[in-house]
């Protein structure tokens, strides 16, 4: 991978990376198409496929995370991907590895508070991918808003020569954000999972009408939505400035909301501008 990347750099090709954990769906394919537009006809689109163990905590769904490399390769061929990089654990974490990359401000909130080791795993593996592929651009989805913010901060702080592009969330017909984890929902859970998007829409309407709402009042509105989804267990709901990720005292138009919800073994996240 590094030899290829060096060749591309010498030839002046624009390289765009789409980092994924596989189990590709339409959301991923939209990222790949976006990457192709950025790369241009003469550029290189690389898709990495790696289920990164270091971003999963104890008792999380690493073993249950869906994997289907053959299907993923078929999707990548259909989208005109130039290179698929699918390393092994030994490639990414050689025996005795003891070096990690950790962002220490944005990563302690929301997902970081709920999953304390998660972002250290994310920033470490993404830094490795950037070192291996040497992309000019990397494309991420807005569904993982906090992740994108953490990676942007890492790139800035470490002077990494890559630009980060954030693509809009792609949703199912009922509004549920597309996720590889959706396949692990039972049929009944899948029906109830639409509550994440309904809660976002309800909060957005409340802010549109009232213009300024306390986080406590808006959280109460969100909790009402979950009465229609008894299988859902709310992990967190937060209202924050979309740039700094800092919680706000008053939720006004332009602020952001993020939430995480558990359905038995499946944990889903979503976010949106209010």
C-alpha cells in the first residue's frame, strides 16, 4: 500500500480515501461516489475495509459486527473503486505495538463518555490509514459527527497533509440512518428504530417554533418520543455547538443534537442540525 501511495505521489495523482469497516451499504456507496467526484477521472479512489478492534470496548459488538468481504468487493467494483485496502490485524497492529494517537478535548464528550476507549482506537487507526494511503482527501459520513470533528482536530494538531470531507447522512425510507449495524436488529426492533429520526425531527420542530429552549426541556420532548419504542434504551441525548461540540445552555436554531440508543445488543447513533 505504501509503495503504491508513493508512486501516486510521484505521478501527481489526486488520491481520495474512504475509510470503512466493511459491510458496505448505500451510505458507503454514496461516500465512494463523492470520493470519485473529488478525485476526478484521472485520480485514485481507495476504500479501506478493516474492522478495527481497538475502537471496540469490553462487551461491545466486535465479534457480532457484520463482515462480508466478497460482497464488499463486488460493491467496490460496481462503483469503480481503484484500490481496496483490506489489511489484517497483524498488518495494522504488529506484535508488541505500544503507540496510540489520542485527541483529548473533543473525544471525551458524548461517545467518548459512553465508550471511554473508543476514540483512541479511531484516531490511532485513521492516523495509520493516512500514513499508509497518503490521501489528499478523506471522506467521512455526517452520521458520525463527533468522529469527524475528532479526526479534523487530529489532522490539524498533527499537521497531517490531508483534507477531510464530510458527506450528508443517507437514510432509509423511515428516516433511520443507514448503518452496517442495522442488519443486527430484529424485525420488531427495526420498526422501532425509526424513533431516532422521529426524535430528531420533533426536537427540530420544537426549536423552530420556540427559538430558544433549555436542554432539559428539549430532552423531555425527546423522551416523550421514546414512549412509542419500548425496546429502545436511550444511552444519551446531547445538544451542543456543532463546531466546538460543547454543550449549550440554550438550544437555538443552528445548534446540533446527537443521541445514542440501544436495542438489545445493537447500539445506534444519529445526529442533526436543529
